[in-house]
C-alpha cells in the first residue's frame, strides 16, 4: 500500500515541479501555493464528507447497519494488527 501511495503521489509531485517558478520550492510548499492537498489528506477529507452524508441521511442507508459494519471492520483490523505484532515477537 505504501508503494502504491508513493506512486500515485509522484504524479502531482512531478506536475507541480513543471509550474514555472515553483521548481525551487519543496513539495508541500508547491501544493500549498496551488491550493492542493496530499493524497492522505484528500482521502481523510473525502471519508469525512461521506460520513457526514451518511449521518445526515443523504444516502438511502440505515445508519445502524453502517455503524455496525464499521465496528466489525475496526475489530478485525485491530485483531490483525495484534496478530502481526505477536508474530514479530
């Protein structure tokens, strides 16, 4: 996953370097000047927007079903993380 994120993030990294006068700035500054966000922040933002829409009933989904599903996903992720840590020890 980290490899994929770096690959996707390399596209705006290269593209922002092509903007005249921005070559000398670091990546975060170039994004800032252009009003853009890193991939990680865009994903968090879109997750928050979708959660807001779900909670405000903008989708035809029962909140309880969605929240129960999210709880199961979190529990499975926690179990997998703990299993990986115990495997390392």
